[in-house]
C-alpha cells in the first residue's frame, strides 16, 4: 500500500535510491514499480524524450521500444505490463537515470499539484485502451531519428501517463492534444524533408 500512496515523482526517486549498483536493467525498474501499472512505465520511458538534456544518438529510438510494446498491450486490454526478456535485460546507467530524475522532479511536482480525479465515470481500464492508441501513434514520431519532432509527442505521453496515475481524465485529454500537435509538426517537418529531396530531381 505504501507505493500506491506516493506520487510519481517520489516513486521515480525511489528507483535510484533503492538500487546500489552502477547500472539498472529495464526489468529491475519494472519490477520495482510493478504495482503502479502502465502509467508509471510510460512516464519513465517518456521522460528522456521530454527533458532538454544532452543524450547520445539513438536514445529516443531506444525508449520508443517499450513505448510501442506498452501501447499495444494497453490497446489489447492487458491488465499489467509485460516486457520481452531481451528488453528487460537492457542496462541503463544509474548516474544518467539519477540525473534525469533529478532534472524532472521539480516540474513533475508542479504538475502533480494540479492533478486530481476528474472524469472518473470513464474507467481506468477504458482510459488505458484510449491512451494506448494515442501512445502508439505518438511513438511513431518519437522513433524517428529526426530533431525537433520527438519532444511534443513525448510530452503528450508523459502528461497522459500522469493523468492516468491520478485518475485525471482532463489531464489525459490535454496530453492527447499536446501529442497530436506534435504529430502535426512532425508531418510538416517530414513533408519539408521530402520536398527538399524531391525538388532537385525535378530539374
């Protein structure tokens, strides 16, 4: 019961504090937060995409893998998250994770101060299916290694996950709008790239 009473920012901090190794596997993170369901795992996977910190090439593509897997499971109606073994064994540097969580905690707490149960006539399970559909679409943009198109879809997923954790349907809808705007920007960027490649061939 103790885990369920803590908010998302506190739970994310506990991931680092309770692990003494230099690296953590994705499976270890999943197991330490299993009771929170899909919401907390979406938040963890979306955080690196949302924060303006230097990341190595392919970082967003790596985090798009669990987002794809979780979104399909949510659409399918699974009650709890599952990860294939090869992803569960992937290692994350503890210092990098700690830095990420430290950067995120102040503004996560600000967001959490505004969250409370709203639109609760829609069940959590129904919201999970809806969020799964939007997450799958947003993750397509996140998986593309193109600058400027990952941020808003990632923020949309993070906002939806926080809304899900707090049974706040209005916040979930805000996340859907933010991510959809990001998809629109991604389509414009891709169209400009395509036009830039295609135009010379017309001459």
